C-alpha cells in the first residue's frame, strides 16, 4: 500500500508535465487507456496501481512521438522485434515506464477481431493529469479491457483487471450515462469476444458492476465449459493454476476458430522445425476429437 500511495502522490502527477504536455504541444495527442485513464475513477489516489502507462498512436505518429520524447529526457529501454510496442523511461517517473503502441498484439498472438484501429476510431477527447488527450467511450473501453485481460498469455490472471470492469460500469452509472448493453453485445460479437465478455461481466457482477444476465451466459461444449470453470469460480483469484489449466483456458476464451487455428500453428512452429510437425498434428487431432465429442453430445440432446 505504501508503494501505491507513493506512486499516486509522487509519480503520477508528473505524467502530465513530463509526458503528455510535450506531446500535446507538438500536436501529438495519444489515446490513453488502461491504468492511466482509469486511476481518476477509483475512489482514492493509489487505489489503482499500475506497472506502466499505455499510449496508443495511429500509424505514422508513433515514430515522431518517440523522437520528441527523446528530446525531453525519455529513453528507449525495450522495443518488441515486431515493433508494435516500444517502452521508454524518464528519470522523473521512476518505476513507471510508458509503452507506446501502434497495435494491440502480434498477428500470431491475436485472439479477437479487435484492433488498435477500432480504438482509434472510437476515441473521444478527455483530460488526463491536466493535459488534453484521447480516451474511449465506456462501451469500447470495456471491450478493450476485456480483450486485453483475456489474451492467451493473460487469461484474467490479475484481480485488478476485474476491478477495472466494475469501475467502468459503476462510473458510467454515476455520471448519468449508463453503459449501453446493446452496444456492448454488438461490439463483443463483432470482436468475437462474447465468451471473454461473459467471464469479465461475471467477475464485475461480484464486485458491484451490474449487467444483463444474458451477457454473462456461456455456451459451448462440455470440454469448453470444463476449461472455463476455473476462471468462473468465485475463488479464482486465490487459485494457483498449473500450465495445463492455463493452456486449456487460453483456447477456451477464443471464439473465432480461425484465430484459434492460427494461434495453434504459431505455437507449434515456436517449438522448432523438428517438433513442429508432430506438435501441429497433435493439436489438430485434439481439436478434431473435441469437435467430434461435442457433435455427439449435441445429437444426443436433439
């Protein structure tokens, strides 16, 4: 708690002057999302700790933003080989790097039909730490937070993300602009993220974020229901999942079968040329077996 209070009182107030002000002065207003855009909606300073600040730029602006920030004392500390994510630090913001995004994930890791372009198109002007920037409407923000938390290497493994869902819902209600649930349904359907949204809203409901029951319902085969059971359990934040549980869950959260196959292929190829054929065949066999079992169950139910 002391670390969170120190960050909130000593570090976060500098974000405006050291990061957003130089960008705004140069006409580069990023979209701020996740922790930095949510912190002010929590009851007190320090209630929403963060590991970094996430900024999103449209194509062509991020390179200019990086050059500008380097002129203002920022330095690059990490750059993804695929260049969708660049991390920078500043001595005035110790322990709080900024991540500059042009995309939300690598193509091989994509689990949802939801992209950075979708966020940028939905952006709306806001003020963050006293500086002009862009944020998101509650509906798009919720889908963005959910698809981030449900990524294959995340699988809802941070309790703070589930608190974020509830905060977005409750803050919209308090502002007199409650979440448009028809819009949520349409966006999550387009993003092929209905299952992830159902899990997220189940978590949010336990934390005071009210949502329609039908958006929390999950369909699918018995195998999929079993894979999702750990993350739907009330005690999920206290569970220590083994590798197999997390792996099954990472696939069960994906609605789009083409993206599921793409991820499986990338995973198999990542094991190396010698293991890739056997790994791919094994994954295809397991997928076919699950499909066959679910089809038999469906016929018996009919």
